[in-house]
C-alpha cells in the first residue's frame, strides 16, 4: 500500500523503466495517492505478469499511465490524467478494467482483444477507447459494458478485432461516436448522441450486428456504412435502432 504521493524524476539511463512494477499475484493499493512521471519517463505502473491488481489512486503525466502485458489482472478505481496513453493492454487476455477514468491524453484506454472494460469514463482525449487486436488473437472478444466516452475526438475506435459494446454512453465527441474498421461483433443498447460527425461509421465490418441502440442528434448520419468497403460480403445487420 502506498503511504504518500510518488514523483518519479527522469533518468536518462532508465527512462523506459516504470515508476512501479506489479508482479504475479500482487496487489498495489495506491490508497488515494498519486504517481507522477517527471520529464519523459515512459510508464507509471507496469503490470507485467498475471493475476495482479492495482486500485485506488491517480497516475499522471506519463507516456503510458498503466501498461499491462499479462492476463487475468484487475485495475479498479484509478484516475489517469494527462498521459499520452492512460491505460494500455498490449497483450494478455482476461484483464478487467473497472470504474476508472482517463482524461486529457491521446488515447484514454488502449485495449488488445480478449479483455473487458466496465463502468469506465474517457474525457478530453484524442480517442476515448481504442480497441484493437494488439499482440492477441484478433478473434479474441473485447467487451465494453456501461462505459462513457464524452468530449473526446473519437469516442470509441474499433480496429481489426471482435467486439461487444453493450449499454455504453458515447456523447458529444468531436469526430465519430463509434468508428468501426475491419471488425466484427455486436453493438447493442448504446446511447450514441450529439457527436459532431456520424454516430456510427462502419467500414470493412461485414459481420457486425447493430441493434437496439439510440443513435440521435449527431452532426452527420446516425449510422453510415461505407458500401464500397463491403463488396466482398453482406452489409452489417441493423435492427431496432432509434436513429
């Protein structure tokens, strides 16, 4: 358990080393304190193995606030501020990210396939949630449940991965609410509203089901499918959406 705030100065000989490393089975409780990267230190907290946990604090001003390279880890109640990447799951599956917030960075949450995010918020980033295959099997399922992306560039960007987006709120983003590229899966029960471009933009996403979403008051189309990119297969399935 951390008992004070931690500021980690830049060290030219170890700039790629994290301020803190969490190993297999360990729990790091920040106890409400803040880990700050000074200078150009790359990583605030690295979870490099499996079945570890990090919770209850703030990580700020790092290139990557929290980097995960293992499986079955838990991150809960973290605030990630002004990191280029708030939280990045580079590889590993079965990781759970809960009740955390990322703001004022390039990407709030960068997530490889096979992981689950529940109840998180992304605000003021270039992209709120970026889901991709990473180093994992692109058919591994990425799941977003009851998250919120507000006031970012792109709310959710999905690239080359299988996804389930369930009951998320994607509101007032400066680009598309959800941008889906070369991906499959399900978008169900989401509220996607007041984004400056399209609510949902879809390219190369033949095996995508979009159902029971409220996609309203966006600057462009509610749902825009790039027909030219779907010539080799059927168009996505759109059912029972309010647009």
